[in-house]
C-alpha cells in the first residue's frame, strides 16, 4: 500500500513523495513527481544580455577572426594573400600561414583564449575537437606561448574511433585535419577554434566538409560557364544556404527522469495527452518566458560567433520551436548550423532545459525538420534564381531554374538517400513533413510559363515573330518577384519559394552538408551537360538565345514528371507518383542503397567529389549508425519494460487483488459483481505483462542473432526486420498499461507533464 507524504520546500515549491511499506519502491516515483514539480515551479533564468547596451550589430562577429580583424592584425601583403585564398581557392604560402597563425594567436589571447583546436565534422554527424594549450616550454625550461604555421595548417588527431566505413582499420590511428581558410576561426569557451577538413592517412575523406568544398568548387565552375551566355562580369558563383532549425525543449528535471530520452533522444513509450497540438494554439503563439530567456541568450552568443540569427517562433507541436538565420555562403552556413546546435545544447543546460534535435521525440505530434533554402549567388550580387526586369535576365533565371529541376529529377533517389536516417524515417511521410517521394513545386505562375515554352517552342527553326512573341509575351512577363504569385506548398520536399528552392525533407538532427553535397553536384553536372548541348547548337549555326530556348524546352520535357503542384500527403499523389515512375523510398536502408546506384557513382565519383571507396564507406557508415541506434533503443525499452514498467504494473495489480479479496471478505454474496471492474483490470494487466515479457525476450534473442553477423549491411537488415518491430509492439502494450495503472504509481513523467513548459 502506498502512503503519500506532502510538504513544501523552503522556497515554496510543492513536493510529493511516495513510500511503499514493505518494499522501497519510492525512488522512481519520487523522481517523477519531484521532476514534474521542479519543472512547474521553474523561473526564467537571468539572460546574458549584451553588455553595456551594445546592439546586435555591434556584437556581431566579435568572437570571429573575420576580415576586419585579419586586416588589423596582418600585414597588407599577408591580408591580400589570405583573401585571395578565401575568394579564389588559391594555395596559401607557408610564410603567409606563419603570419596568419601569429595574428590569430595575438587576437585570440587578447580575447582571453588559452587553447586552440582544429574543429571538424566527422561522419557521425557531430563536431569534433581536441584542445591544445598555447603554453609550451622552451629549450631553457622557460614557459612560452606558441602557435606556429604547422599548428594552424595541419594537425594529426587520432582517427581510429571515428566512423570510416572500412576506410581505416581500428589499429590504424593516423588522420589529418587541414585548415579551411574559407570558414573563419572563432573563439568558444576560451578556445580558438579553426574549421578544418578531416582526412585519413591515405588522403581519403573522413568528413562532410571535404566533399562539400569540392561540390561548391564544381558548381562555381559549371555555373560560371553557363553564366557567360548572359553576364560576363561575374567571376564567381556561390551556393547559398539558409537553414531553418526546428527543435523541442524539455525541462531538465523531466528529461533526467526519462531514461529513454537520455539514451535515445526520443520517448520509447508514453500515451498521448488529452491535449497536444489539436487546437494549433501553440503555433506562432507567445513564446513562454523561460524559453524566451533561453532564446535571447543563445542568440546573443550566436551573434558573437557571426551566426546571423534572424527569426524565432513557436512551432506547431507543444514545446517545439524554430530559429533561422539570414542566408550565407553554403560552407559557412553548414559550419554555423553545426556550431549553433552545440551552442543551443550548452546554453539550454544553463536554463535547466534540454534541447531535443531528434526528428520525432514524441509520438503522435509533429516532428522536427531542418529546411534547407538553397540558391546561387554571383560575386556581383545577382541571385541566379531570382527573376529580373528584362527578357534577358528572365531567360537567365529560367536557365538556372529549369536545370535545377532537371538535376533533382535525375537524382531524386540520391537526394532522398542524402537525408535518410533512422530518426528521420519516423517523420517523413507523416502529415507533418514531406513524403518520401521526391517532387518539385514551382507554383502556377512558373508552371504556366514552362508549359508555354514546351508548347510554343518546336524543334524547327523559329521565325522572327515567334522569337519576339516568346521573349515579350512569355519570358518577358515573368514578374520580378514571384514570392507572392504562388502559394507555398508545405507538402513538397523541394519547393520553389520565389528566389530559392526549399529542401524540406532534411531532418532536424542531420548535417546540412550531406544534402548540399548531392544538390550542388547534381546541379553542376546538369549545367555542364546543358552548356555542352547549347554549344553544339551554336556550332551548327543556331543563334545563342534560340539555342538556349531550344535546349530549355528539351530539359522541361525530360524533367516534367518531377513537377507536382498538389497535395503531397494524399494517397492520390502516391498512386500518381508510381505511375510516373518516381521513387518512393520509405525505408532508410533502401534509401542508403541509392549511394551505390550507377547514376550516383557516375555523379559523385565521375565529378571527383568522392572516390568509389569513399562513397561505399558512406553507405556502410549509414548502415552502421542505423544498427547502433536501433540497438540502443531496443536495449533501452527492454530495460525499462522489465525493470520499471512490469514491476509497477504488478504492484498495482497486487493492490487490485487486495481490494478484491477485501470485497470478498466483506461482501461474500456480492463480491463478484462489485469487483467486476477490478477483475477485468487484473486480467488485462496480466495479459499485457505476459506479452511484454515474451516480446522483450524474443527481441533480445533476435538481437543476439543479428549481433553475430559481421557484415554491417546484413546486420542492419536483420535489425530492421527482426528487432525494430518489437520496439513499437512493446510500446503499444506499455502505453495501454499507462492508462490502467494508478497515476500515483507510474514511474515515468507522462506526455501531459512533459509537453507543456511551465
């Protein structure tokens, strides 16, 4: 029998403890109720607001070794050489690297930095760093502070424990990090952080940044070649990226009371609350005071690091929020997103929160994505996906728009593979995220233009009147700003939104680099083919503009089936997509296989973005991570079921049995009628306990079999087929028990307690 004891702390917070007479069963119960009451009585933290009333503009980049600081601390020659390297990709002279290292150290130490680190993105999706002190000892034993060119340019971290997909053996520990000058160094926690690539001793890429930089260089070259038809002033084309980061917040005390959240990043059990997002009253609502305090602080720290955070708001699900920056050059944007996620996690702890980046932390409510808004910009400030005021500018716009659509059409499956993961599979295809069918939405206005181009342009040589009509009546009438001429389509995984494409299928916990590598390379590859096609027509005597238009018509026809303007959630679209032959890859293991498609190998290996071995390694790594995530979830739910849920259910069942026995003693002739409800519950609890115990044991046996397999792809298949289904099946039984067992006895915080920040 449980005895409650209620009292108030000195600070006035209400605490509810429970004790079990014969068996000390109070620990988990105490933890749940204490956690809930701590969350309920939490006050907003004092926000680390800008000192001395400094504005955001004045704070922006103060912890970044940006161009202004480079100019201040470097000689004029060294500065010009470094800027050339950043803008044009030229190799940095060793002497210049020495000056840069000295300047970085001087600036960093003035800001209080004591250590430096090479900051890189291994293939586990996180960031990595190893800190070394500036402090050293000279030959005479005296302390000195040193940071030389070789320390800046290259380091040798241990590569043995990072994912390699067979590129490295465990005993082969050597790896190298190499400075990426295009992403500026920054200071975080008194440490000078230097963004770097990460490669094996053999030179093979062990990170996301190396192939990302290659894809950006390829896109620059391919886009510039096509741009010569329209604008000879441009000397460089940048891919731009503006990500939108969705996330959940949960009170730290409640997080600590949920082992599944701590170990897996998502709840493996939990019955739906009576109210969650049905009323849609959280979306764009007033930001809770505690959350606002957290947001203000991480925005200040982000701005100091040069991350141009622009937007914050409540998302659809309770406890779900979003932040987004102004768009930046894609490599820098990827670095900033990785840095911000780390920063958010760190600052959330100061506010007694935990950030959940998992794509589906709570069943039955919306999960989180990371929309990637992608475009191309010239060094002259022209957005290549923004229409202009003249037919010439609009033809340029259509050229890059239509070729991007064709790139997505040709590599739709690989784009799905680039964002596939076990966590993201819980989100994609639900009525909260785009389906696993890749399609492109461009809106009615542009669809009409493309349809007219397809119909009016023929394979025959065009008359002067036809050319004039085409340029003035069709191309010339494209509005300068398309943003308000078409509605947005949230069901489309790849939607044009006025001056950019929004890749909506990217998961909230994933790296932006993976989809950007594929997208940059696919668009570059298509632009190269388009340029070759147009040049062939010109050589045959066709005028340049007519050749471009004729080739665009061909591309429109070849990629038409990827365009879709309707509801991507509907079953009608699923059936229509199948008729069109569009890939619908729901299972992440099937999505990983797209890395090995002949078309993927031709795209990525043929364009020197990855070697065949590097591509195969990434396929193996995705499978390996899948196995580990499912394995952890299976072990976690097994532990919780056997050690927490079943004992709780038995304890409550014993309470019911004692009640029935008491009724039988007091009412010997009526007890069966009086105890009908209790008897039904006793039986139902027994059935759930039996099934849970049986399925946990079966799951463990299947896991043991899978763990004996050396081949990681085969192991992933066994985990997907034989282990993963048990997680959901066991959960279903536990969630039913949650609605039966006395609330005072349930050991874990419930959805209704976790989903509403107080």
